[in-house]
C-alpha cells in the first residue's frame, strides 16, 4: 500500500487524511521538504489557492515539490489543488502561479462564488455514481490530448470535465473528501 502525503499548510487537511486512513493507507502530513522523503503520492487539498501558493513559497516547499513532480511523484489536486497543478490559470491574480504539470486550463471560481456552491451526482468512470460537492470550484475549460476525463458535469450551458488524470497527476474540481464515499480516493491509490 502506498504512503500518501497530504499538504498540511491550509485547507481540507483533516478531511483528506481521514478519507485515506479509512482506506487503510499510511498518511503523512506534509509541512516541510523532509516530510516528502517517504511519501509515494501527495494530495494538495481544497482551500484558497493563492494562500496555499504563498505558504508553499514561504515554507520552501514549492521548489521541492516541483522537483519531486519532475521525478514522477503522484499528485492529486482537489479544488484549490487543481488550480495549483494546472498548466493555465484563467482569471488568476497577477502573482498567481501553478506547477503546470496537468495539461488543463482552469478558471478560478468558475462555477461561481461561495453562494453558488452546490452538490450533484456525477458518473465517475470505473467507479459509478458519486456525490460531488462543489465549493467555489474551479472550472476546467480546456484539456490537452494526454488528459483522460474520468467525470464531467453539465452546469450552466456546457459540459466540463470535473475529474481528470494525466499519468500520475490527478485533478478534481469537487471535494470527494467531504462525503463518506471513498471510491475516488481508492481509484487514485490504485493508480499509484
């Protein structure tokens, strides 16, 4: 069973940790570069993408995670984490940056602000029907040829991917950690 690190700087850290522990996965909180030494995968949780990016810079983790991603570290970015792994961030702040390891273009708050948050059922390839929780969710507006769409959602005049993977890099617009269903996490663990 792989060891999964959860970036523990800001966001849904405890919720992700609990989800993977329920699956019997050894989980480590990642706050420093040394915490990355014995993990097989990293989860970047939902939260506030610019706050997480700032904390990645000030903690020294940005360059270390970038190096590990270049060496094949598996990563699962949910909500804000999706923004941080995306190739392009549309409507981002001037100082917005991302690791650029997932060939997608995302729009921050693409499904609307906090008041527009919603829940819906999604059909996830290889899993079945899953409950999706969207909170100020990023919208995937374009994907590269090597990106596999695992789930899509029709919301407000078009269908958009909401769960994608490109090799060992996964991105998710919704929050699978906020439900009791662990099948999306299991799918990720099985792919490592």
